[in-house]
C-alpha cells in the first residue's frame, strides 16, 4: 500500500510563512480530521532538541506551532526526546518544559 507524502518547499513570503505552511501540511495530511474525531487524544511528538553547535534539528518555534495546533483541535500532546550522548551540554526537564 502506498502512502501519500506531502511536501512543502522552504520558500516563504509575507502571505505564506513557514509556520503557516506547517499548519497547512497538517490540514492537508488529514491530521485535523483525526484529532476532531478523537477529541482529547494524546499526540506524541518525537523529536531531537539538538545540541550546541548542531543545526540538524527542528527549531522550537516550529514545534510550538504544531503543539498549539494540536491544542486548538482539542488534543493533548507529549514531547518525546530522542536521546543520545551529548558531550558538552546537558538537557534537563527544565529545558524541555520551556517548549510546553
């Protein structure tokens, strides 16, 4: 069975910024319909918060928009950290809670 894949380029304008594109991807992908049918559902968001000097992570402002969208539709969220050994920086629950 083939899955539908949704893509959005990184081009942005005053009318269509990247944060708005994230919400549109969620709507087009059927995310809104799923949450509306399952009000109060727990949505797990698996991510990597990054580490000092690393650019290969999703910036918190984008995660915030996703979380706000989930809350707006009546869902609950849980941020799940994908962990690995960090040599120079310790990520604590305090750092993670700043996103919530």
